[in-house]
């Protein structure tokens, strides 16, 4: 392609984006980092035990006609729904998908990976996965590609103004690292809870700062939800329907307190950045505690899964038992919320008050 033709193409692409032909002028694009809660299919391309590209996963995902896409739920993830509510015309595509290149990058990119965590060792028992360090490395590749699509100056301006960076990670660092008696290498974890949480926060600080140096400015970072209330934990610990396992929730609360302090620190120290905290813990705990008022019939039993009192041992797959009414279950499988739950969570994050998203909500953040 000649230099003049290349320049003309860049100007046309940039003009289309800024004019809003890819959606509302403030719709922007999402760059999604995290674990299986927001994985859009990256693990389809990995050698891993953590996969969701088998039915009935995705049975309610209209964009695929009900076929599995690698999302660990029956329909859309929280990230998908947030993007929709903000007017983004397309879902952020998995980074590892071969067609995630060129102008497709302007619709956003998803780097999230089932079993991934803040720490590189997290999820080792599952085999392949993308930890947060690798996800940031992959965004660095995207960042260079955006320079080629828009030109360096325009790409920088577009990212700072139009891009929303969401980070949903940390659960696996407890469930598939700290709380596992022996890690994959055979080394028993002897670190105190205080020491482990401090390590998580220090690693996350570095990871978020790296994104900032790559021109990320609008962030939403989710805290860790009530992981002691998921069907898997309730099943293996043999507790009652109205109870949750104490230790995982205590670790989550401890981490969440330090995460709040970290985001306040980054807001103070990184010029022009805005970090919003998504208080998923209180939001999901509220749904679990008062599930009937949200229209659910159970907050304990997985809709799709097998084993134990709450179908909480074996992940969702072709041979799993599936509930009759998927929109009456808080949890889709032993670990992940249903699309019905994701719809509630996303609504509060986009348009809710400071109980669940602070210092501003995602609609306000997106409009900055």
C-alpha cells in the first residue's frame, strides 16, 4: 500500500470512529482483562482444563444462536452487558481469535482467561491460562497494532478518550492458589493471609500502572465477590443453603479493603487517570441474601452441574444436569453467575450509586 493510500485509510477509519459510525459518539470500546467471569473465548485457543466451549454453555447467547463461545455462563458476561448498556455496537473480541486484528480492534479486545489470576502461579492445576501479566503483555501488542490502524498520535488520543479498561480478577488467586493445599509444583503455601494479600496488591499495582503507561486512562476494577457462597464451596464444605463458607469470604473482604486503598492511591498519583471500584462483593452478596426479591428461586444450586447437594462439583458440560428455568438461578454453574445475575450486576455498575460503583458510575466514566 502506498504511503498516501495508507494515510487516507487511517483518516477514513479515524473519521468513522470519531463520528460515531461504530456506535454513539461516546460509546467507545472496552478492553477487558480478567478471569472466567469475563472470558469471551480466549481459553478456546489454549491447552487447558478450564474451557467452556461445550454445550449447554452459551445456550442463551443470542449472538451465536445459542452455540457455546467459551463464555462461562448461559448467555452474556457482565462485560458484554456493560458494553451493550454503554452503546458499544459490538462485543470485545478475544485477543487470541485469529480475526482480532485491524479495524476489529476499534470494537475493543478481550484478554480475560479462565483460571487466570493476578499471580502467575494461580491456576497452574488447569494447565494453560493467561495470567494478568500476560494479558497486559498482549495489550502491549494491541497498542502497537492500534498505532498502525490510527497512527501514533490518534491512537493515543483515542485510547485516552474512547477506551474503557475493565479488570475483573482475583478470585482464582484464592480459590485456585492460596486455598489449594498444594500448588502444582508441589510446594505448600505457608504465607500468611496478610502476606499473600499484600503480594496480590503489589502485583496488581504494577499491572495497572503498566496499562497506564500504555495510555489507558479510564479504569473500572472489580473487587472479589463472596467466593465462599458459590455452589462449589458450599458443596465441598457441606453447609446449608442459607450459609456461606467463612474463610474464602474473609480473605475476599481483606483483599477488597486493600484494593480500595490501592485505587485511591492510583487516582492520586497517576495524572488524568480515573479508577473506579466495582463493589461486586456487596452487590452479589445482596442478591444472594435477598434472592427472592430479584425473582430467583435459589441462590445455592447451580443451574448446570452435577455432584453434591448443590450440583456444585462437576462443571457444566454436555452430560450435566440443567435446570428448567435458567433465569431463576443466581448461579449458572458451580462457579459462575447466570446471565440473569449478570444483567442485575451490570445495571448497577453502569447506572448505580456509590454503594456499588465509586467514585462515579460507568456511564459517567464513559462520558468523560
